């Protein structure tokens, strides 16, 4: 099975979480040399008990998805810094090992950040460039206590 990627927008991303993107409304603060939009996402409402910031670097590799992971105790935010690629996701209430049609891929080009609801299945983005770099906001306990990996029944070709 081959999966095609989508451009992320609020409507096609609602099953996975929320996009953090440039708003359409007027900036909160504006000068001739800058614009600032305040309070785009109230992160106090996120399910991240002890938030920490991590750094993720992924290298270009074969576009074959063989497994996915999720975090049951925490939301997670991916903030792209460099590179362009695709990000595979499946809704929290899905079982991507049994139904690959639930897996969607989104273009990551630095225009939006991705706030994933806890339980959302995902795997490290696949760079179209040589590498991609991200800041990750997640709960402090995640790496030691909250990584749940699932192998897919059959590998998926992403592009």
C-alpha cells in the first residue's frame, strides 16, 4: 500500500491534535519591522504534567513505515526548525497495525508546528531534505515510562 501526503490544515488534522500556525487575524502587536500574535495556544491546558523541551534530528532514509509509537500519558508538540519532510500519524483510537488506511501523512515545511493529542500514533518524520531538526515539548517521564511501539503488519511505502 502506498500513502500520499497532505498539506496540514485545521480540518484534516483534528483527529490527531491541533496545528500551531500563522493566524489569519490581525497581529496583537505590530510595528513596521515585526508582527507578534499572542496566546495562539494555551499550553496550560495540555496534558503535560512536567513539560521538558527536547531536540530531535532525523536523517533522510527509505520512505518505508514499519512501526509507530504513541504516548498514553502526555500530549506532545513537534516544532520544526529546519528541513522539509512528511510526518506519519494515526488517530489515538485507531489500530494502525490492523488498518493501515487510518495512517495519514502530512507535509512538514516549517510553516506549522504539530500538537499531538496523547495516544496519537506517530513515527519520526521522513525528511525530503538531508535532515530535519525539531524542538519537542513532552512530559519529562515520556522517554523512561511512556513509549509504546507497535509493528505494522506490513510495511507502508510513504512516497
